């Protein structure tokens, strides 16, 4: 079986902001984040969003060093 790996290009349409200053894996329960649309995205993109029960937010942890990314199975928080 031949495996083909493709690359995708991501262009963010919003920025998530909060008070966290350091890259941490845990203790996010009390952190409130705000999602701000980029100026290139019209507010019409969110028209009647309140009528939906869920929003799917895709994110990319770009601040995590490659050496700290776990690729194998492990217990959450190493417990």
C-alpha cells in the first residue's frame, strides 16, 4: 500500500486571546478566552450564529516546541 502525504496551508480567520502568558498543557478550566475575527472577515460570517447549539473551533498550537509534541500513546497528564 502506498501512502501519500499532503501538506495543507492554513490561514487563520480569527485569533483566540486570553490572559495566559506561558505555554502550558494543563489547568485551562478557569481560563476565559475571546475569539476575535480578523478584519478581513465580515461580521456577516457570524449571522444568526446564536441559533446554533455548537461551534467547532479548530486550532493549531503553534507555540509548542516540536521536541515536546507527543506522537505516541500516553496517559493524560502522565498520570
